[in-house]
C-alpha cells in the first residue's frame, strides 16, 4: 500500500473523475479537429495529440488537473512551420526535436521560470481566457460561425474579428442551434443548484454531460418532427469515420528526414519548444491557482512530460502539444479531483475514433458552446475584477492590462505585455532582499524558523515557494514577519496557500506578524 501522503488515492475519486473526463472529452474533441483545420495539418493530427496528451502525458505530469493537447496558440507556428519546411511530414521531425529540447529544459531545471509570473498577470490571463471563450462561443451558440471551434485569436481567418463576428452572427442565427444551446445552458445552470449538488446520485453526474446528451436527443426530435429547426451538419461535430485498424493506420502521417540538413528545421523546432513550454508553464500555474486543494505542479517534471508527449505525438503524426487552460478549466468546472480525469478524456478520444464516430457526430456545437460559456463565466466573474481593484493599483493595473492585451492580440503577446507592466511596479516598489532560514529550539522541540526580512518583494516569491515545498514532512515551521515592513501580495498568497496545504504533509505552521490576505478563488 502506498503511504505517501502527497499522492492521491485515484480509486477513491473515480465517481467524479470519470464523468469529468467525459465532459472534457466532449469539449476537447471539436477543439482537436478545429485546431487541425486551422493549422493546415491533416484532420486526424489533432486527435492524435489529444490522445497522447490524455493517455500518456497525464501520468507523466505531476499536475492533477491540467489537460494536455493541441493548442490554438500554436496554429500560426504550425502553419508557418509547414510552409517553411515544405511538407507536414518534415514538420513532424521538428515536433520530435522540440520534444527533445523540452526534455533537456526539464533536466536543466528551466521550469523555475514559471514561478516568476506575478499573480496579477496569471489571474489576468484566466480572466482574459474567460472573456474570449464567452465572446468566441456566442456565434457558435447561435449556430452562425463557420470558423473552427476553439479559434481564439482576435483577427479571424474569415476577415472578421471577435466583435464583428458577434454582430454578423445576429444576422445569421440558426434557430434550432440557439434553442439547443439555451436548453444546454439551462441544464448546466440547474445542475449548479445546491439541492442537486447535495443529491447522493445526481451530484456525481456533471451538468455539462447531461446537457450534451440531451442536446443530441433534442436535435433528433427536430429531425423527426420539425426538420427546419434541425442543426445543419456544418454545426455538428465532424469526426472522420475510420473503418478498422487498417483505416486507422491509413490516417496516420509519419515524419520525413528530408530536411535534416536544413537549418530552418532547427529554428522551427526551437520555436515550438520555447512557445509550447511557456504556454504550458503558464497554464499549469493558472490551474494550480484554481485548484481548491492548492496542489502545486512540479514545473521541471511538467516540461519533461510535455517533451515526451511531443516526441510521441510527432512520431505518430500529431500536432505539437501544450497544457491547455481551456481544457484544464473545463476539467475543474466538471468536478475533477485527480489526473484520472485527463486520462479518461484521452481514452474516450481513442474510443471515439475507433467505435463512436457515428454517435459523436450527432452532437451540436451549440451545446458544447454552452459548456464553454459557463466555463468562461467562471473564469471571468465580475467579483474577480472587484477583488483585484480592491488590492490596489499595483495589482489591478497589471491585471487589467493583461486582460485587454490578450483579448486584442493573443495569449503570449498579452502575457508579455502584462508581465512588463508587472515588472515595472515590482522594480518601482521593491528590491531583492534575503530572508533567513535556520533551525532552533522552541518549546523543547527543534523547529524551522523562516525569518522574513524588512522588504519582501515578488522577486522573493520563487525562492520562498521552493523553500516551503522542500520542508520535511512532520515538521514544525515558524514563518516570522516581525521585522518586515513590506511583504508583497504574491508572497503573502504563497504563504497562505502553504498554510492550507501543510496539514496534508503533517506540517505544523506558526505564523508571526504575517497578515492573511484575501486570496481570489476562481472556481
């Protein structure tokens, strides 16, 4: 029997993890297909990556809630990479090399960079993703958007942008799709009712799962009795039908070594590795903030897991992968507790390809849009903006700049804009100063005292988190801020999160002159 207190009992949470994995599967499937189309890759490539991310990377990763797969943020890189190298087969070699580079980054412990993103920027990223989900899914909710499901950039392939697309959608509403979307969202909201949440049986079934299944039934009724309301095939999931193992092999694409001597191959591989690693680190940091148990993902292990995932995905003809915030937040919203949920989502992706394509292709996209609308709202609740504003302009300005920058550009550009603003405030208000760590006798017992210095800035956050994570189990820790005139909000948040998780490691925490902060919960 495994007595490690930090390792969850996976079997104990199956009742929540399996339904949650099914919900994530329903959302991830059209995302995988849409990202393949947008990337100029074979349609099956995104499914391959989703399967590898779920079945393999979920177990290699140290994260309990993140979900890996093809990312909309990499579509431009994939498109340009295929054009630069002349074929998708040559591009696959770049994906494999990118995976090798990520493995190296993990072994040299480059994952520590993930701890240097300010809390305000991470929360801004989550709020922006929530806003984009709402704005982008409104046209799909109304059955009026032909751009790929999950497209996230402000400027779209059809020449419209996020806002003009909504205006266009109101002139092209498909009434049946809208009705199905409204029914789906009503079911999801109903399932959030405390009476259902407290029900012994119903509480284990996510509302999103019920909404998707009901939407299939409603569209079947439309087809039978009111054909003019039936959702058209362009607004249903469109999974390729594969006949047997031979058909599956025919769908796979394998890499070519023709461009091995081409310097551009290594430029493309390096670009994929860096961008995918940054997006992954940002995503797991964000999901860790959402996690009600405040579990932390080992960043270097995550880079290694993503590296192995990209190597395997590239060998099987898949797109490059990252940990994806949309899937991770959907996973959390559906009630997932452990990585079993991500694994189950990968299994269902594999089964859908081999056995369930006919059934899956009956799902209206408007029902899936309803799921993402609710996820988006949970990420960008008005209370989040109010709480960030109350924290002062040093927290609010980087937060709101990050939201706007991501909304009007893309994820990585927005993050770097927000990070630049955050660093400006950090450098203006703080400077690097040490803290003192030593053992002492306290009440006839050896304890560890962490004595914070006069000024503790965000720049101390990474070292403090790493120090707290390395504290031995079954210990007594005193965190002493008696001499501190200023402790940055991010450090206070890290200490508070440690206090919440410490009992799971049987660590007794005593805090002196360190204020509790209002940690903005986002679940």
